[in-house]
């Protein structure tokens, strides 16, 4: 029988000392990266400078923004002012600055720091701060290392800024989508509730609670993502309110696999599709029709379909709506499509099947798990 036997003194899988040194460097960089992805603020900097000091191997490291010191770690804390002054010079010059002879000398017994290298941090082509390495002896290798580490820090801050910009864009898109939720629906829902106040007060109260919960989710919920369960609850409230208005003209079928209820999706990514089905499909059809919502478990993905047997649509108009044609009266179709692709990749946009007189079917395919996607 074949087997494996550890060789005396061997360290299986760790390689030689150079391999282990590379691993330690990459591990330290990853620890600093996680902190830097929060941006150039005191919390992230305070954590990251500890790891940057390990990368540079210097007695102390400091980091500033364009105005003040954000973090300092290492020996000889009394050199904070000197490090900040050197950083301001580097920021003003837009290039690496090395302390002059005697500039950092002090009278503190045992202080090992005599020199420093300050390199600007650049975010999106603008100087945003400075990295300062404080040491006992200057060297060309420290100069190069400080510049390389500063360039890497800048790239991490660039990514942090990109993440922040993306988040602001998504929030703006969600606000725009909320603004598109039909004012006519809100008006008609309140009218429907009012019609029950005298004839069926209990029904009016139930509908008012549904309306309150719907508006709370649609207009007040914060965050970029939600669960399929929460989105479907809001959709059910919307449909209850529409059924109060349309009566028997609006039929609803929901078939939801329990296994996919916890799947994370962009907030308000399904609700606009259901509103389109009612508003553009069923409301315009004499005699009304039915909206069917299915959510199925398919291995590593969840498949959600919103289908109506209403009047249908010209496929060319749908293509234009998906392309962002604002002249078309379609609620958030391109918005939802763009946010799905942004969250999961280009393979996960909306699939719309429709024709005049043949109803409309919209398919949303999402992975059950995706990096960075969580409620």
C-alpha cells in the first residue's frame, strides 16, 4: 500500500526560505490591503501602517493626508512632527523627498532615527497624502522600497476610491429607480384603500398596513443588496394593493422554491419588473390577466421569472428600453439590467421574451453566492 512519510526535519508544503519569505511578504501586504480599502482615513491608516512597517523593515512608518498625520507606528514617537513636515514637502514637490543631514537629529538618548524618506500617495492622478519611512541609515534600497510600497498603497487607495464611486453610483441608480415608481400607483392604492373605509373598515386597515410596509421597503430601505425573501415580501404587498384596485381582473401566481429565499440580489431588482407586468401588461388588456412569479433552484444559481399574459410589447421597444432610451415609459428596465450585470458580471443581465399580443416573460438568473455580494 502506497503511503507518504514525512522526512526528518522536513516542512512539507512551505518550500525553501525564499518561498517562505515571499509568503510572509504577500500575507503582510494582504493584511495592509484590507485596511487600505477603507480609504485614506485614520481607522484604515492606523491599521495599515503596522503592516507597512513590517514590509519596509524600518524603525517607524508614518502616513499623512494632504493636511495632517493620520497614523504613525514604531520607535521614537517624538519624530511625528518631523515626519509630518517632511511629508508636506514631498506633497508640495509632488515627488520623493529625503531628509537632509541632521534634519531629524534629536537629543533623546537611544533614539535610532536619523533619516527619513517621504513619497507622495497618488489617487486618480492627484496627490492625496504621503508615506514616510523613518530609519537610522539612508540607503538607495530603502528609497526604492519606499517608492514601490507607496505606489502599491496608491493602487489600493485607487481601488478604495473606485469602490466608493461605484457605491455612490449604485445609490444614485436606486434613488432614480425609486423616483420612477409610478405616482399613479401610489395615488390609486390610496384611493382603493379609501374606498374600503366605509364598506369594509377591517379590509381598509389591512391594506393601509400593506401600503405602509411597501413604501417603507421601496423608499426607506438602505443598502445595495437584499435577500430574495425580502424583495418578494415587498412584491406581495404591491400585488395585494393592486388586486384591491383591479379585483378579479388581476390574477397572481407565486411558486417559490424555499431553497432560494436566502439568495442575495440587488435591492429593487424584481419589484420594477412586476410593476411593469401589471402596468404595461395586465392593466391595458380588456378583462385583465395573470402575473406569474417563479423562483427556482438550479444547482449554483437561482432562476426567477416574471411572466404576464397581457398585451405584450414590441421587441424593438424592449431592446431600446434595455439600452436606456428614456423616451420609453418603462420602469427601470435598463437600471435593473445594469445593476445585475455590475453585481454578477455581463452574463447575468435580463432576458426579455415578448411580442405584441403574446404577453411578456422576464428571466433573472443570479448566482447563489458571489464575491462582495451580501445584504
